[in-house]
C-alpha cells in the first residue's frame, strides 16, 4: 500500500468512527431532548458515515496505476466519489428541510439544555476534524479526502446553528416568548440550507472535472512561463491541462527549428517534461508534440 493510499484510509477511518459516535449521540439526544435541530445534525452525521465508507471503498481504485483499459490512470474514481457524497448531502438537506417545515405545524416543545452541550461538543470535534482532513487533502491533493473535509465543514456551522436554535427555544420557554420557541425549528432549516450549499459546491466541482475543465488560467500561465525558459522552443502552438482526480495531465504542442535532429527534439521534450513534473508534484503526465519551425513562420 502506498503512502498516499495509507494516509487517505487513516483519515477516512478517523472520520467513520468519529461520525458514528456523533451520529448516535446527536440522534439519541435529539429525540430525548425534543430538539429537531440536533436530531437533524445527527442525520447529517449519519450521511457522513456513509460518505466515509464510500471513500474507503474507492481509495484503492483511485490509486491504482494506469493499465491497458485505463491508460490515464484511475484518478477520476475520487471525483465520482465526491459527486456521490454531494448527492447524498443534497438528499439529506431536502429531508431535513421537509421535516423542519412540517414541525412548524405541530405543537412546540421546549428542548432540554443537554442538546446545547451535545451540539457544542459536535462543533469542537468537527472543527478539529475539518482542519486535519483539509490539511491532509492539500498535502496529498486528494479529492476523496477533500470530500470528507467538506463534510466536516458542513457539520461545523450546522452544530453552531443547532446549539443557537436550541438555546433560543429554551429561552423562549423560560421567559414565555413565543417567537423564540421556534428557534430550534428555524435552526433546522438553516442546517438544511448549509448542507445544500456544500452539496452544490461538491457537485459543481465534480461535474467540471468529469467534463475535463481546464486548470486555472494562472496555473496554465505558470506552465507556459517555465516552457519559455528553453531557448530552443520557438513557439508554443497549444498548451492545455486538465485535472484527472488527484493529478493533472498536460498536453503540449511546441515548435522547434526544422533542422533539429530527432534526438535533439527528444532530449528537449524530456527536459521540459521532467521540469514540469519536478516543479509541480501533482502533474502525472506531460504529452508533448513537436512541430517544425521555419523562419518565415514569424
């Protein structure tokens, strides 16, 4: 097992066990303490468990080397996982929103204070998990780990909203302020909206990568500047690059003097390829096509 696959599995397993604990705690306390917001947050944590398990199943596939059937590698498996997680979160957000809105038409019961403490505990846990997962995802350029980090991010704000909603409902019941009694329900709707925003962003990113959207123009310009450092390159006819999961594929067409030998052209392309891969560790492959350059082409 490679180092990248090993660390990805470690992050996924940490996420699985932490989310199982939080799921059970928030669902049980949400029901016991009459808090729709904390219960909804628990449902979201259950979705996180599902997402982490999917990531565990796909990590090995995504890190497999290129083969005859998949000459560009298996990196997009991580992008597909990110999209699946996005769909799950979207469905969760719709479910929570529906249950919360329905709750407005039923008698309101003041939540128990224990729900606030559970929500705050969830916030602290998710903040630590988010920072850890995001740091690892950037170090290893992993879309799968990034999907886990986004799950934690959604829970951070959701837990704060749940705690605030429950606290307002408790105040409403204690001081007989009817409008505050709906704080828990309103927090549930807000949680659903936050989850929806995260899901939309994940689906958008996965959609663009699957359609092989080009990398950012600024990054493409960096590649171009590096190539121009080679004086034998007389013209860059075309340069494009696309993400393929956790790595990038670069396609390049350059022109060199027409009287250069095949060996000289080969040596130049090897130097450019090695320079790009050595400087940008997320570039997996550089395909270079050579064209002849004639002075009259100026």
